[in-house]
C-alpha cells in the first residue's frame, strides 16, 4: 500500500474498499460459517501496522482497482491497448521488437522498444519462448472461485468480517463476503475425501449444481438459497522462474512467480517487481545508469524475494487449506510473520554499498537502516529548507522518484556534497533533507553528522555514521557511491545476460519479416499484458 500511497492512490483505494469490507478484519478458520471456529490467524489484520508503515492493509477486488489504475495511466499519457495479442518478439543489443495484433480488427503492428516487460501471467508465453524454467512444487490443485449471492448475514454478525477459511469433509477453501452479507466469493482448493487424487481437482467438470453443493457445505446450511453468478477455474501452483530476465526481455508479476491466494502475496509481489524496475528503466533510458542496473540487479534483487514468498505461501496453503499435504511436500519453511515478508525483505545486489548484506528477511519493527533494507518507518521533522516549523510526517513520503539523502542535523558536509554532486548534471539529482529527532538517529543508526542515501524505491543504498575522515572530500565519496549504485562503470553497454532461445528467434524473425509492411511504432519500453 505504501507504493500506491506514493502514487497518490491509497486514499481513493481505502475509501472504495471501505464500502464493502472492514479494514480491521479478522482471518479465521471454521468448519463452516454455521459451524465452529477452528483457529484465529489474525484478530485484526492492521493491528500494530502503524508502527511499521504509513499505510494500512486493505482488501479491494480487481474490478474496483483496475479502473483506478487505468484512469491514472491514461492521465499520465500511457498508451493502453486492450484486445491485443503479441504474436512474436525478438531482441538485439539495442532493444526489443514485438509483432502485435488487434483481436478485433486483425490489424498488425510492429512495436520497437528499448525493453519489453512481460506481465503475461502464470502460463507466460514470453517465459516459455525465452526458455526459462520454473522452480516450484508442481500442481497443487485445479481450483475454482465461485462468485455468488446468498443471505449469509446472520453467520457474520460480530464474528467474521475478513478472510474465512473453511475446512470440512466436503470442501476446503476460503470466503470473502462483503459488508451486507448478501454476496461474495468462495475459493475452493480441494473437495471430497481429503488426501485422494480426486480431491485435488474440484474444478474439473464442475457444474453450477456442484458449485452450489460446495457453497452450501461451506456455509453449513443445506437448504439456503444460493445464486451462482459465475465460476472461474484456475491452477493452484507455487512456482518461481529460474531467471527474471534474459537481456532486454524482463518478467514481472505472475510470469515471474506464481502463488496461491493465501495472504494476498501474488498481487503485492508483482507490484513490488515493477516498483523495483520502473526507476531503473527511467534512469537507464535517460542515460543516467548502466545496463547492469536493469539487466543484472533486477534479477539479483527480486528473484530471492520471489522464491522466499513462494515458499512461504506454500506453507500457508498447506497449513490452512491442505494439511494432508504435509507428508507429501519435501520441505516446508517455518512461517514468518506477514510484516517480515511484506515490509522486511532485503535486497542483495551490486547496486548497494555494503560489505555484507546479511539475511533476506528481518523484523521491520526493529530493523535499522542497512544497505538493501527498506527505509525504516519513522516520523520526522524536516523540510527542503530546513524549516523548524515543519510538521512531522513519515519518511516514506520523501521518496517520490528521487534519490533522497537523509541527514543528521549537523551533517553540513554531506548536504554540501549533495549540492555539489547535483551541480554536475550528469547524475540523477540527490535531494538532501536534514532530519531532527532522536528516534530518527536511533532507527537509522547514524550520528547527527551522519547520512543515509535512499534509492527512488525507498530502499537504503548506503549510509555513513559521521562526517568523512579528514582529507576525504565528501562530494567525491558521494559521487563514487552514486556511480556504483547506478552501475556506471564506463562501459557503453552490457551484452545480454543470456541469448534468447535460438529456435524461438528464428520463428520470431520469420513472423516479423511477414509483417514488415505493417505499421511500426517506436516506444521507449514495452509492457504487454498478454492473454
């Protein structure tokens, strides 16, 4: 949610969510809505969240969120093309070329871009054409989501207002039901006798009658009137791509990592992918960074996070919805607290200035500002002009697409270093802020003379406890740090990390030559959501 807060969408999303759901909801497991409570996983999903983040958790359905994102994209000049498929693509050392076709008109276009970002889902055709395999746990189930209307309000009053896991001999899955208690959806992972092969495939050949039976069993009332609105079938998997890019073609979202809905980590992890990637692409395209920043550090940073999240979601899937799988799964990780996964992951790559980056996850409540970690949540008093009248606000608000230099009150040398570095104009601007307060110094592990450099995505790139040692010019130190972080090593370009699949390349070239007379479009980078 901090990312959407940065984009200015959080308040709108929160207001929309409140129309249908309680933001302080519970996560429980029951035999059925009418049956007994089995376990409470969280009594309030936002309990204590204000201590680690400026934004709370919320639940918002895709049909409510996507129109907001579409409107924001159009207002920012983004060319959105719906009902469009990508037929083929190829890449070279200068960029990527894609052949796309309008499903409605059949018109074909060639799009040339510096980078192609493939957000084409669990069954990514781009990933397949690149020859990238996945590490995972195989097919868990053929699952389904049942969208329904039924009056279940009497089962929810003062009891269940959030995610409701159901576990009984007929069905295992979870509910999300709106405030009225009149409509919602039921996700079914397994059904029938637990542990049997057939129980893992409830979506196969399911009918409305069978879906109604699952629904009534999950409600715990065989005679209740239910109306099935629609049924969505899908494959439950927990997989992570072995590589997140090949040269200029990059995987993000479900094409990079697929996971079951437990915890809502699928969407969140995908959003984090592009948050990590966007500023890197922007700087590279504008000549302010080396290709390694995109083609090397994106994979280095996001791949371990994706793998850890996939493993943690699998643990939650087994414990909450398929306990019979404990014997068949080779290894289950110990469950980490949600905040450790959401806000406590740390990046490890060459784009950080540190000798040892340490563990992948940490407790954001006690974490200090170490290279690779998210900027710890703290309220600060600061302003660009160092006004003593500035009101406290969360430090995350400073990161609005720029490099931010947060300084101790007496860090005059580092403030001057930022100003001198900015005057050179060949590096991204570094915005210095002097921050007052003991809490800030403690959480960020610096003296009043120290400094912490934050990347545009709000992660700590480098920090120093105090002033530079005598004889060392602060501006030179900061410049060296920035060049290291931005992978500016003097090379004009980086050869692709791997070559694309030769067979695919031949096929793609043939497709493109056929379309050679079609309309061509030049863009800086291409982000296609494929179906």
